[in-house]
């Protein structure tokens, strides 16, 4: 049995919420998308990506193909607009089928697995992640780096030929949890606090999500924050 919780909050410093999310246990699909490009453009980009991915998965496409098609649609849409401003979105999505899961992502929205401890499944497509991999900075330094919000891959911005939809799959055993979130959570809440929250067996999935949103707001709420938690019983 799958239990899940989801919530999005505009944060304390933004006027509009450019994040979006989706959750459907019958389809076995959950996702978080973090739109970029300013009000309207970011909101439209994340919503368009969500709708395209849901439609493609319903039609039988795998997660990677669905995300690729969302990128193509967003780029087509941008070309038809006369505005010079690009519109893009990150995405982190999970598909659960029976006792298997597949996670796919583009950008710096993240996917974590909790199995008694927290493990980050996704690797950010970001400038600071590239610096970490080069050994130029540490993960701790990346948290306060001035360019930490610069993503190197995004739907609607990255040409489909160059898009790297990364995937990871595994077994989802009873007691395991999958967390998807926008960077509004990870900017304000460190992994140890996320782990502590997910470890609380007295909380429902929705209560865990609510607590993480509150923690992000308590931490400063500098961005829109969206959290989706999928728990297998």
C-alpha cells in the first residue's frame, strides 16, 4: 500500500509560486517541478511540464521519454512566443510500479530515498555540483556559493539533443520512503533535519511534509518550497 503527502508554499520572500507538483497513486506517478523565468513564465513552464509528463505516462511512455517530450513541448511553446525571456523548469519525478521505483530528474529539484537513513538519489544539474565534482569546492561551501541557483540543465531551456534525463531505479520495500522536493527545501533545511523528520514513525506522510515545509519557512523561506513524500507500507 502506498501513502503519500504533498504540499507547496510560496515561501516568505516571493510573490508568486512557480513550483508545481503532482501525485496519483493509481497511476503510480509523483513529481515536483520548479519553474524559472519570472512570474507567469515559471508558473506556466512548471505546469506545462507537469501536464505533459502526466499525459505521456498515462499513454504508456516511460518516465524518461515523458520528460523528454515535455522539454520538446516547452521549447516549441517558447519559440512561438515573441518574448525574449526563456521559460524553463526543473523536474524530479518518481514512478512506482508494484515493488519497483524509478526516479528521473533534470535540474536541481531532488529525489531522496529513506530506508532507515536518508540517501540522495539525484545529482543536481548545477554549476556548483560541477565545481564539487571537480574538487574545486566542498558540498558545504556549495550551500552558500553565490551561484548555487544556476542550473546547467532545465526543461524548456536545454535543447532536446543535449538534455540529460538521468534515472535511477530500485526496489521499494515496505517501510521505505521517497522524497521529492524543490530547492526551496534544501536551501533552508539540511539533510540531517530531513532525515530526522522522515524517521518519525508517529507522523503520517502528510504530517512529515507539513513539518518540512514549516522547517523551510523557519529557515528563512527564501524561495518557493514544494515537498512530495511517498511511503510504502
